[in-house]
């Protein structure tokens, strides 16, 4: 059959084209559409805004027609997120992820019906997890929500809405149209810097200096997500028999993993969100009685008897017994693998332990030899780490090393002496500074590489 005679083609050609939608779209009309679809608040950001410049290429690879980003938020019910009974909090997280996605789907459907290219970039999972441990999320919603005036990232790095506080989840819709009026970023942060999030987090992922300890949150809160699941499967694989397995993994942990796999994965904490008093709808009880607020919302989480998953030689491992006597720690492995020196260097920014760094104030020049030589400067000062490519500043210690030797350097059983004797590593400066650097990181899993 000729294409011109095909029934679909005949029908389409006989149908009158839908009336053209205005271009740019009317912002008031679009806002009404989003709120009616179930969003609790909404803002619009043009693709050319500087706040999203670093995401532009990723966004256009997802929907090349994109001209505007619609940022939407869904409110979570506060008491559900606050309770120490975390199954209830987890249900609230999951339901809100569903509602923000559902609102986005309705908006996209309505826009598509008007011939406007539109796509929901998805609030959270599924993500491109096959790219793990690389960046697996297609879009970062937080900077877009900030640009859309829907809040600012607080001390705990979650976006705090001026009215709803941090009891919101975010999503972004990409559309192939400009909008008559864009949203502006807030000119203040709703965060009141009370640091209740610091006090509540069982692994001090939120540092009192505003730093974020990625590996602490990821190892505990995300025990039943990506990395924790990998670790659990390896424990199954490594167990000699059921008795050995039962020694490694308790019955409670196994059924909890079953629950996460059967329903939706459960966060172990997310306490930073639970205790935050910021936002117009949230702050009154805190203003009336700060101590009472902490007693009511922070203390029960601090006093919950629970297992806290920690990396060996991490700040959390040291802190939990003294700060939270009701909680017990269990060591788990860090398993965001790094097969090349670039990802290894990135990895150490995720695993840096600020308390272990103590008063270390040193600059390291790292010279990696081999097929892909690389120079980098690692600076540790005031309990923060910075890594720059190239050699800058005066080094306190220069480390020249084969790539495999560097990648094994923070692993259990590493011998500096052996590496120096074999010539795989050379130091120019005090060896003590090498040990102090290594001590700033958790002890990684078992070494599978044999040093010559
Ligand atoms: C990666 C991620 C995480 C990571 C990193 C958290 C973080 N601070 O960024 C982990 C697994 C630890 C995490 C934890 C949680 N998350 Co989360 N997470 C994301 C995700 C997928 C991307 C975040 C992002 O944009 N990061 C980049 C920049 C913008 O953030 P950043 O803070 O400057 O960057 C840090 C890390 O991302 C990391 N990093 C930066 N680049 C890269 C690259 C790689 C490869 C890796 C591994 C890490 C990494 O280093 C930075 C400093 O530590 C978003 C969903 C999405 N698609 O946007 C949800 C999101 C940020 N998470 C959310 C929530 C609610 C949580 C939790 C409360 C758990 C939960 N119940 O869902 C905790 C809170 C932890 C905290 N206080 O930040 C919400 C936040 C809502 C809000 N009001 O802002 C989001 C927006 C999901 C959503 N759709 O609503 N999350
Ligand atoms: S708990 Fe306090 S310090 Fe932490 S984000 Fe909320 S307002 Fe800011």
C-alpha cells in the first residue's frame, strides 16, 4: 500500500489541525494547569538560565526541544515523616514520590494533547543505575527548584520551601515552549541554622560546619538501596553455609531487605528532614519552645534503639557509641568501586572523614605514573578536602606512585614499607604525613590486588 493511501494517513489529513497554542505559553495558565494536576507549588526556569548551565547538555540529550523547565513540589505530611516508627515515614516518602510523579504525568498529558513537547524527568528511582557508580540521575532537581524560587538548600542540603519547609519532594518537567513569565530565585534562605539536622543524623552526615559526608549517609540510610544491596549479595556469596550467613546477617536484616525488595526500598534514617523546623507552616512550635521542640521531635530519633551501618575507621563508627548509647554499630564495606585513577580521586571526596582529619593542614602533590600519568594537588585544611588537577602551591609531601598502588593505599593490609621498597611508591617529605592522609578515610574492603 502506498503511504498516501494508508488509513492513518487519510484520517490525519482529513482532520482539522488543533488550534495552535500560544508561544510563549501564558505563565498564569500553565501555573493553574500544574496546581490543578496536583502540584503543591510550581515555578518556571528557561533553559538558558545560568543556574542550570551545567545541566543544559544533559537536559537537551533527554528532550532536545526543551525551552523551559517546570519545577514542581509535592508536600509530605509532617507527622508521618517525623515519627520514630520509620516504616510510616518511608510510606510517606514513597507516596509523595508517587504523587509528585503523578502530578507531572497529568501535566505532561495535558501539554502533549496540545501538541507541546513535554516530558517528566522523574522524581527519583528509576534512574540510570547501570551507570553506577557514575552520575546515575538524569537531572538534579534541587538547583532547578532553587532557580524556580521554590526554596533554597538548607544546612542539610535539602531544599526548604518558604512555606512548607523541607517536607517536600521535587520533580522537573521539560517542555518545548517558552513561558511568558519566569520565576525568580528566593532572595533569602528559609534555613534558620538551628543545626537540629546535625544533632539528629545518627552518622553525622551533616557536619556542624555545613559539610556533607556522602559515604556516611549512603552506607547507613541507603543500606537497602544500591551499594548496601551489593554488599548483602556478596555476604550471601561469601558465606560458607547457613550458619556462617546467619552470623553475618541477622534475621531482622534479612526480612528488612525482603521488605525493601518486595515493596519499596526503606530509608534507614532521613532524620535530617524529620526534625527541620524551617518554613512558615512549620516553625511556630519551634519559636514558642525550642527545647520542647527538640524533646518532641529530635530526642525520640536519637533514643531509638537500632543498628547503624558504618564504615571501618569512619567518624560515625567512633561517634555512635558515645553520642547514641541506645544504638549499635555494624561495619559494612564501602563499595562504590573505582577502576581508574580519576574515579578513585572523586571517590575520596565522597569518603573523606572530617573528624579523622582533625587538625591536619597539609598540601599533597600526587604524581601518578603509568600509561595515563596524572598530577593532582590534594589539600586538607580545616577538616575539608579539595582536589585539583595539576600541581599547585608548595607541597608538604609529594607522592609519586603507580596507579594500582595509590588505589590500594587506603585499603586494609596496605604496607607503605613494601610499596616504598618495591619502588611502586616514592615519597618526598615526611612519611607521617602519608599515614595522616590515609587516616582521613575509612578502611576500604579487602585488597584484591597483590602488591609485587
Ligand atoms: C544523589 C542523591 C542523593 C545522594 C546525595 C545527596 C546530596 N546531598 O546530594 C544521597 C544518596 C546521599 C541522598 C540522600 C538523601 N536524599 Co537524595 N537525591 C539524590 C539525587 C538523585 C541527586 C542529588 C543531586 O542533585 N546532587 C548533586 C548536587 C546538586 O547536590 P549536592 O548536594 O551539591 O552534591 C552532593 C552529592 O550529590 C555528591 N555528588 C555530586 N556529584 C556526584 C556524582 C556522583 C557520581 C556521586 C556518587 C555523588 C555526587 O557530592 C555532593 C556533596 O556531597 C536527587 C534526585 C534528583 N534526580 O535530583 C535526590 C534528592 C536530592 N534526595 C532527596 C531526599 C529527600 C533525600 C534523603 C532525605 C533520603 C530520602 N528519604 O529520600 C537523603 C537526604 C540526604 C541529604 N541531607 O542530602 C530529595 C530532596 C528533596 C528536597 N526537599 O530537597 C531529592 C531532590 C529527590 C526528590 N525528587 O525530591 N540523595
Ligand atoms: S534543621 Fe535547622 S539547620 Fe538543619 S536545614 Fe533545617 S533549619 Fe537549617
